[in-house]
């Protein structure tokens, strides 16, 4: 019994545990409590008489606290919140025997929905409707009368059918209707809109003003536009105009025949009229203006209006031809065309050098000449004769010491004595006995010979005094008839002064390099420096001893960086410099202050290993070896098979075996080294080594587009299938007598062996036809040679009928599709991608369809036993699928053609688990002959790659590893971080506890980079990716050192700080002890 116990205060002493309480000494009391029971406002009543003595009478209170609940009305009180107890209304009484809580009881409100139709319509559905507060009404529809349409409800709702939901108040609305209208469009002949008018049903439209069309006359509209009961397009009607062309003789003597012709607008006349004639003139053409300033009119000219065209005339022309005989040329226009009676333009007979003009072939000596009042053709030739002239000049200090020289070059003769003298000689090809030569030597560059200078009849002169600098020797011949030749001027640049002694500056007082020295210097000369030479030695005076570099020219450069030297450490080296001017004068030798070598100590680098050699070859592996490196200790080697990408990793061994190779195939190998400090060398030269031949005749070489790979499962570490390309080569001819079989029966025989599905695909995909030709399917008797072969199809630019294409990343990446001919001769289409990816499937049916549906199933042999049991549990829930054994349905989906382009699309999400799945597509055609067709696409879900570290021979996955993918930008030629956001992915990715990562990328060239704490940074080799392939390599990271394997860097810092604090505390204690 619950309640309140009240004790008598007169109980005598003793401890409480000793009390003997009688029933008449205890008063039991009970409480009454009121509860709002989900009220939304007000307050609960409080019974001021509570608590009550046991079994006393309680009067139930009214709703004195004004309790309210939104959407509800107060009803009564109840001893149970859900109303299942005893109900009380206010003023009811009851005898209380225990603590009691009275809960407010609520009755939900109701509302009325009233729907009314305005004029020209009715309401379909229930009206009015009574709906509980917060409840939903039923659908009603505003139904218009014939030729009317619904407009809106009075509360602005625009849909004719409405269902009002979550009702919280009464609703009364009216539907309004309007008469139907029709659009009448008036358009011109070219569909240009002239007017658009909305007309009430049964009304009439008002046409626009009559339109105009160039070359046509408007005749009316093609259809009536009154009593309009539907949308109309009314088109303007026209008739074409006809125009006249008039031919005007324009001063001619005889008219054209005929003088007029007609043509419809924008067409041509049938032919031009016969041209008129005019004496002394030639008819050219017809023109729209008499002066020829208009447009030429021909039988191809389009007539757009009535027009008059005028004959055009040209006067008779004559030709003037001027030619040059030998040793001359014509300056001016030749030939010239001149109108009858007009004048030509001036021409000049221009003789070659050492020649002069004589006369024209018509005996005229006029030069230049201008022929005037021309009345006929003229053709004349200019005659020329040779001049007396100088053809050579020699120079020298005397007649016995003459040397030929070229004008405007330096001449550096140094004369004996105080006077510098020079001699000249020349030749005269004309008549030496008749010629007199006038000459002088001065500093004037122009013509200076006027006949008053010294002269001589011999072709030489000795002992002319010359000064340093630029001089001009002038000589001009005159023959016995008084005719002058051309004055010749020869420039002599004469100097005896050498360049200044070079002032040399070393590239520094000291250098750490033992292979390179540099210097620069200054040396000048009035005539310019033609050559600079240097040598390097350990002698500060010259290069006679301790020579490192012998005298070497730098041409005109007055600085040098000498590389490739072999210098000694702690040794001083000197540059010695001399220069030469344009006349060959050498300067004195200048010397540098010297450069002291002070080389730094450097780490010994590992040298590039030798070319790998064949140690041992088998059908499926090759062992290579190389010479040991010259480093003392710590050298590691990295060998790589560049064909399949296999490598040894960094190791101290000088041999390595590349395994899992193909028989009879050539592989390339290369090796690089690194020293103890991790400094790497370049790769060695490549070695090509071939595995042993296959045991039976196989396809050996390469053909484009054909791809083989191994289908065996690798449960421990899934690896992306290896791909390589293989061509057919002709086999040696067999011995004996053989007859050639006709190609026609052979082709029929072959066709019988090719599966029907493969033949259909060959017709749809022209690329497949070429692959079959390359494979030799036109030359073998059956399909056995290509069983278990996977053929990689090229990217499809146009989708063929009944062929499924898979795309990812919102259609940006087309997944690669391969064809496989199984042992049973069945054709399978295979694609691959990563788990949890959005994939778009596209198919183009060959005709109208009712529906295209699909499903995703998995093949149980490709998954673990645990996964298989899990999916069987799912199947037990669907008895309709209980008969399925090998294919387990995971998802169903539908294809849709939303844009009406004939291509149906479905979007699916790939399964979570790696394995082999099948996508089945069912196409239900409207044509009963086509029926329902099934297509299959095998989808391989590749495993994700992961980052790991080997610890005691076992793999430990690495969390929080930053994995970055870099892409080669073909435009810049540089690698850059791949922009994954364009393909709904992240880059870089941070691994979780399982170390996993993956990228799905378009075609291109890439490399991976990984950073993880306690590990050395990782960078992969560059690799190429075909369209729609995933990147999921398993990456092994190398530890930085033993300490970081135990502690991370933060822990190490904390330990170091703790040690320093302890040491500081110890030092303080020691100082305090000393003070005591």
C-alpha cells in the first residue's frame, strides 16, 4: 500500500528500531496529480487539498489551468494517459486509496473542405469534405465544359486536380474556367512570322497588312481564318514578276540583235544578243552604265528588275618591245601596250660595268628614248661596246714586292725608314698602248679624277707615300680617242699599332671546382680585335711550364669558361691572354693574378652499372647479372624488365630473375645503382634477351589491338592483368608439292566456323573486320586459333545497334570493352572498373521498343564461400528467384530514353566486392518478329590498390598515407596533379586503416607519389593508361630507420624535451648544493 505515513509525536522514548507502532497510531495519506498529456499550452490544475487521507473523497477539478493542445479540444480526465483507465469529468468524486495521476484527454478537431465550380465547369470528387485536424482530403478535379479550360482555384492553385493535405482550418475555394483559345499564325513564304493572334474558339482572326516580297506580287492567303476551332498557320501567296533587258549599242554603228529580252525575277536570259559593231574599236562586253562604271552583264547575270545595258568598246592597241644586246640591260617598261596615236614611256639602254651604249637597231642614238604618236608595233635592240677599264690592283712597297689585296681591308705593311711608301700596279684589258692613266692617293672617298692629276701610260706606279688610317687610291683611264673609263677607288686601311695589353680578371681568387676555371679581359684597338687567345698554367709568367690548356682561340669573345679540366687541389693557376687586331698586329701578353683551388670533400657516387648480361634463360623466366659496382660499401642496384614493368627493387645482389614471362618473347632489361647516401645513377644500356621458344607453334610477334592476359585468381594479392600486343608473322613454307586452294570455297568454309554472334558483331564494328584480317581468319580453316583470346575494342565514336557501352564519371570516361571467344565458341563482352562507382549503360535498339530492363548478377565461382552464403540468404527471401544457381541477382533496373534520341540509358552503382559480375539486358521490341532479345556484359570489379610496409616478411597496411596521382599535360609537356574533381573523385587520397586507395582515370600518362610517416617518400615509374582503366597498384613503402619504426616523430620530440628538462633539473640541484 503506497501513501504517506504520519507518526504520533507522543511515542515514548527508546530507539526507533524498538518502536511498537499500533494501527491506530498511523495516518495514511495519498496525493492527486494532474497531467497535461502532450498539451501545447496552459498549465495543469493543482489540487490544494492534496494529499488526502486514505479512502477519503476527492472532487475532480475542471480545466482550471486552461490547458490547450493544438488541433484538439479538452474532453475529460483519465487515470491512464491513453484513456484506457477510469474516466472523470469535472466535479466527479472518487475515494482515494493510492497516489493518483489524472491525465487530460483530448478530442481531435475537424475541418470542412468546400470545392465550388465557377461558370462553364463542374467539380469531380467529394465536396464538401470533413477532415480531421492535420489530416488529408481526397482528390477533387475542376472539370471544364467543352471548349473551355481550367484556369485556377480561388486560392491561386494552378493544378486542376488537387488533394489538400495537413488540414488545419476550414477551406472553401472556387475553380474558374475560361473559353479555349487558338493560335493563328500568319507567316510569309519563308515561314517568317508576320503576326500571331490568339482567337476565341469559333472566332475570326485579323490578317496583317499585305506583305511584300522582292520580285513577286502578293495574291492572298492560302487558307480561311474565320470560325477558328483549332490552331492555324496561314501562309502568304505570291506570283513571280517578269522583267525586260534592253541592249544599247552605246555609239556603235550597228544595233545588237535582238535589242530586248525578258526573264523572270532572279533568273537569267536564255542568251546574250548578237554584239553590235563600231569602226576602229573592239566590242568588250555589256555594262549597266554607259561609261563602264557599273556592273558587267552576262548571260549568267540574275535579272531582278527591268534594266538597260550598254556596249563597251576598246580602241586598237600597239606593242612597243625594247631589247638589250650583249653587255647591257633595259631600264623601263618593256614591252609596252600603247593605244593607236598615243605615246610610249621612256626606256634607257643601261650598259654593264666597263661598257657603254652605242645605238639602237633602228639607228636611233636617243638614250633614253620615248616613242610618240605610235601607229604600229615597234621592236628595237640596244647595242653596247666595251670601255677602257682597270680589272686588278696590286700593292706593295716596291715593284718587286707587290701583293694582291681587296679593297676596304686592312693593310699592315711596315715600311723601312722614316717614310712609309706603297706601290700599285693594274691591268688594262682594252688597248694599253693607247691608254693614259690618271691617279692620286688621298682621304676622299668620292670621285676626284678630273684630268688635272698626275698621269702615266704604264699600268703601275711606285713609291707613293701613305699615312696610318684610311686612304683612297683613285685611278681612271682615258683611251686614245679621249673616251674616259670608269674611275676606280681602292680603300687602304693602314696601321702599325698593336692592340693594348689585355687586363685579365680571374673568375675568383679561389675555386672549389677541380674541373673548371674562368676569366675575362679587356684589350682594345682602333681597327678592332679580330682574335683572342688564352692559355692556362701554374707559371705566373707564361705557359712554357705547368701548362693545363695550350694557346686556344676564343675568336672575338673576351671571356672564357674552360671546362673538363683535371686540376690539382690547393694549387694556383694563371690565365695568359694575347689579342690580335684586324691587320694581324699582336698585343703583348697579359697575365691574371691566379686562382687557388680549394676543393670540397664530396661523397663517392655509385657509377652506372654495366649492361645486363644473360645469366640463364627458361621458357618463363630470365636471370640477368651485371658487374659489381666500384663503390667501397653500401651500393644497391635496381633492375627492371621494361616490357612487363617487373623490377627487383633496391638490393645489394648483382643478379636478378624476372619470372612469369611468356615463351619465345623478347624482353628488355636495364639496371641503375645508388650509393650509401641514396644518390642514384642513370640507367645502364638496355639488354634485349629472349625467353626459350614455346613447345609448339604459337603466335609470337605483335599485332595492334589484340590483347592476352592470365585469368588465374590470386587470392593473396590481386594484380591487374598483364597486357601485351602480339602480331602474326608468316611461317616457313612446307616442303613438297602443294596446290593452292581456291579462296572462294575456303572463305565459305571459314564462315561456317565463325560463331553467329561474332559474325554479327563484325558487321556492326568495322574495326573488328580489320582485326580478323590481321589475325588471318581469311586464311585458316576454323576458329580454334582465337579461342580464349581477348580482343580489346577501340573507343566507339558512334554507338552501333544492339551494343552495350559502359561509361563512368557522368559519361566522361568510356570503359574499355573486350571480346572473348570461349572454349565453347561463345562470344563474351567484358569490361572492368572499380567498386562503388556510378556507371552509365547505353544501348541503341534496332527498332521501337516497349521496354528495356536489366539486372546485375554475380557468378558464384568468382567470390568467397562466405560471400556466397550471404547472397543465398538474400535469395531465400524471393521465391521467384529460387531456381537461379550460377547467377545471383543483386539489382534490377530500367533503361530510359529521356531526350528521344533513340539511345536508352541506365545508371547503376557497381557492387562493393571485387569479383566477376554479369549485366543482363532484356529488350522487348514492339515488332513481334524481333521479340525479346537478351544481351550480356561481363563486368569485372577490380580490387583496390593498397599501401603497405613489410615487417618480418609480412605485409602491414599503412593508414594515413597521402597518395597523389600526377598526369602528363600534353600541352605543356609537364606533369601536374591530376584534377580528380572533374571526375567526381579526390586527389590526393588519404588511406584508412586498410591502406586502400583507387583512381579511375581517362587515357593518358601518369605516375604515383606516396608520403607516409616513418617511411621514405615513394614515386612510381611513369606508366600509360588506356581509356576507362583503374589505377590500383599495391605499393611497398620503405622505413626511414629503426627509431621511427618504434616511435613517431612527435613521441621522439617529447622524449627529447623530457631528457632536457631532467638534465636542467639536475644542473639546478647541483648548483643549489654548491651554494650550501
